[in-house]
C-alpha cells in the first residue's frame, strides 16, 4: 500500500499542473449557475483495525492529512488520496503515536511524532499520555524527517506552505514557572525554513505561543497567552489570549470579539489564505462563549455568528475564494459542520446530495476546488474522516432523509470516549465542552 500511495502521489504531482486549465474552465462555467453547490459525501475510513479517524488539512488535489487509531489504540499519522490511505506513522520517529496536521500542493506533509525516548522532565507535550518526547516532522518523498526545537525537547509542526515553509511551535530550554505539571518549559511560535528554525515573538509579554498556519506569502497566524494544563481541544498547554498575525517578523494583535481572558474558547487564529483573510475564534464579552471570526486588514475582526439555535462556533479553514468552514455548537456542545460563503453560514448537512454515510460534525479544511474534509459520525457512533465533493451542477438526488439531516447528539459515554481517543486540535475548541 505504501509504495502504491507514494507512486500515485508522484504521478499526480507531475500530471496535475497540466490538468488545471480544464478544471479552471469547468469551475468558471459552474460558477455562472446561481444554485448553491451540493456535495457528495465519502467516508474515508480508518487504518486497518481502527475505529476512528480525523482530518486536519487537504491540498488542492484532494490529499488529506490527519490520523487514525489502530487496533492497539495508538494513533498514526495518515494520508488519504481518493480511495487510497497510507500509514506514515510507521516507523515514524520511533514512537507509538503521531499526527499529520498540514500538507501542501507539493505533496509534503507536516505534523508531530513521538520518539521512543522518555521526556527528561516528565512532560507529556503532545498529550498522548506516554510522556515520551514528541517532535515536529516534515514528510516528503516517502520519508519522515525530524525538525529541530529551540533547545528544548519537544515541538509540533502545524502547517506547511507551497514554498515548503513550516509553521508550528517548539520548546526552548527555559523553565516556565507558570506552567502546571507536567509541563516545565516555555514553548514559542516558530517557522522552519529549509530545516532551520526561526522564533516568532509573542504579544504583550505573553510567555508562550503557537503558530497555526502559514500562507504562500510567508504570513503566519496563531496566538499567544499563558501556559495551562494540556487542553485536548487545542492539543497544547496554552490559554490563547491574543489572536496573532506575523508578517516579516512583526507581530500584529488581531483583536477580539469582546473577550479578554481566553477562558471560553480562546482568542486564536487558525488559518490564513493567500489573500490575507484570517479565520479563527474569539471569546465574546464576559468570556462565557466564543464565535468564529473573519479578519481582514480592511475590516478588522468580524463576528460570523452561529447556526440558528446554537451558542458557540469556530472557523478553522478558509480558501482563496473566501469560503470558510468550521463547526457550530449547541448548549450541550453537540456540533454540526458549517460552510460560510458571501456572508451566509449554512449547515453543511443541508447541502448533501443523495445519501450520506455520515452526519457531518465539523468542517476542518476547504481547498481551492471547494472540496471539504472534516469529522463525521456513522450510524453506529464512530467518528470518521469525510470528503465532501461539490457536484457542480451534476444532477443528483437531493437528500431529504431525516436520519441524514437531523442533528446528532453525543451521549455522555460517547463524549467521554471521544475525549479519551480523539484529539480535537485546530477544530472544535470547546467541542467537548468546557475543560
């Protein structure tokens, strides 16, 4: 499977640029149709023996990066491309767990991977519960390559641009006395360029920070704040107080929607497109709940609101056309995926064409072709990665099935199980409810 996947990626990366003009023409023709796009849903499944999977990023050719559990309960970084999937966490960096967070149009991927070495400070930096060191990686040409930290023992690569620049965060060698155990060291937002690490500044004296995404112009977004107990929603030990943008080494505070402490869902920027539009989430005044936002230099931070009847939302991904995806949460933190276009937020489950094998819970990434990937729930309650493909006007039976559109709710037992197994970073802050 692994050689077949790698051969397919190489072939597609060579052929795809030649195919783009035809695709662009088809998209231009379909753009003239006034009807909103509908989507066919594909369950991308899990690795052999697994019961859940999760996606984080998708490139323009449909390569999805994420992770899947195995029969032994460990998680491995996983890539999906059409009907193929491959475990890139074996052998990984020698440890039992890994996740692929980002990919680019050059078919490179970036993420985190444990080693077989116990952390000398007893930290559990990546939150797998093993207390092994966890390092950032770049995956290319079928090989996982370790990236350096800032003098500490751990780091995470969150995203990679088409220029091959990687954004994430890494520990330095300085103890942070404000960190609750087992975290010991400061961690800072960073960018790796040609394998060399560069530290980015935090804002307003914040002791710690993370970089979440980098666009093809080298502009980075993320956040900074204070050290905290590891949060399974964020996948790091941070309460993000300031949503940030870095350009040419200078940091800009993107503001907030009224919340000042980051105690609800946090003030954090998750994605930036090549037009400079930024999405994320921010606490509202009083720091009791949080909403998705869109930020531009011209307008500042705009509240995207929630789907009808919901109390919180988050936006994780925005493509160059300005379409954004994320999740909207009710008072019990049951999620449903949304698509935001031209000022309107729509439940993605209402845009399904034909039968769907999954209820769509979050939208995690939207690419330049309008394809969406995220988390979906099967009829038996398993969580799988999905691919939503626009029909672009192709005649398909519209779904009106109650079992597809009706909102799914998580039982307390299912919620606890998910919190133990799934690690909702970059999508779903507050997904499990307040931590």
